[in-house]
C-alpha cells in the first residue's frame, strides 16, 4: 500500500469514527482501496460510533461563477493517451497571468474546489483544477463513497502526470504566463501537491494544505518554495511534520509551516463539518501572500 492509499484508508476510518461516514460507506471506501478483508479488519474494533452529524448547509460560493471580474468554466484538454477534464478560471479582460494549479480532496472535483479555483482567478491568476477521475468518466459519474477507492487504485505517478498535462494546457493559453507556476491542494490534494512539486522542478510555489509529504529521497527534486499548512488537532497528518521539515532544511529548500491551533483536518473547506472560518480566512491570506511573493 503506497502513502496515498494509506492516507485514504485512514481518512475513511477517521470519517467513520467521527460520524461523517456510515459503516457501509466506510467499508465501501476502504474496500475500493485495499479489499473487503482490510475494510472489515479496520472497522472491526470501531463498531460503536456516534450517529452521523449533519454537515453545515453548503454556503454560497465566495466567488460566483458569473462574477464579472473573472471568466470560469469546464475545461477539456489532452492527457497522456486520454482526454482530461478540469475547471478553468481566469481574470477577465486582457493581460497574461501566472498559473496556479488546484488539486481537490478525496471527494473529487466538487463545487467547493471550483469555487477555490475562482478565488484563485479573483486574486489575479489563471487557475486550473484537474479532475483526477477524468479517466473514469469524471467525478460527477461516481457516488461519494466510491471515489476514494478510485483515486487510491491509481498510482501517484498518474496523478502527477495528469497535472503535468494540465500545466501544459494552461501554458498554451494566451492569458497565461508559463514561466510563473504555483500549486495548492487540500487533504488528498495536499499530498498530490507535494508530489507534483517533487516531479515538476520549475514549479515556483506550492501550498499543500494538511497533505502527506513526500519522503526525503524525493525532496531534492523540489524547486518550489513550499508553505505547508496544518490544523493543530490533525495528529494523523502532523506526525509527518518533523521529518519533512528536517529533509527540506537538509537539502536547502525554501520551506515554511503554519499550524493553526484548535482546528482540525479540512478546516479550510467551507462545505464541511470541520470548517473553521477564522483559520480558513487566515490560511487563504497566507496562501495568496506566498503565491504573490514567489510568482511575482
């Protein structure tokens, strides 16, 4: 089991323990990654959990799809032997702008990630979110509890390649500055962001939100300045901080971490139960400042 698969399994178990997934949904998610035997083993000792709580009602997007300051919509572009789907947003009008790639959580390319991509455009960038389920027909064609298994069965190198294809497409656009490229991603997407940073040396800036980092042997390939954002209560992810901080320092990489106290994993997602508005606002301001510094 690779690191991203392990992350997805642990995420499903945690969601089950905290009532965000039913037992059936968790079993299906884990079985899709590691098989039914592993799913049963992981949940056997966790039969009693609190009833699932209701997530807050989905708020209005922070940047509306028809905001006159941007142009946004579905994008299709060539991948490695396949057509890929994504969501593209850019500032309206003329001019060329730096590129910011966006990677979704283990839920796929949701309305929330489309909103985040529009926020990127509102800040003055060409934003592109790649749907990493494109090869399976796209996020919209799958039930939520099946998506982690689909993502987990794909090799991490496939996710990196699909973002390389997305970057090639973005660089071909007349509004884009191909020499100024950054990336951000959330949860599973934070882990993918680390791996794209290690696989695309000319990435200038990366902001992974609570993502499992790469191992030290991959660190020399990182050319981006990395701002890693964490929630103080997210022990499962935060246990990786000392090793990656040491590795980035050892190899002379630009690295900064921010740990927001008293908030949990996925605190930035304003459609989820763990959303924390003050921390999310602060983290997004730090993200834009980091991108502005290294993509200027």
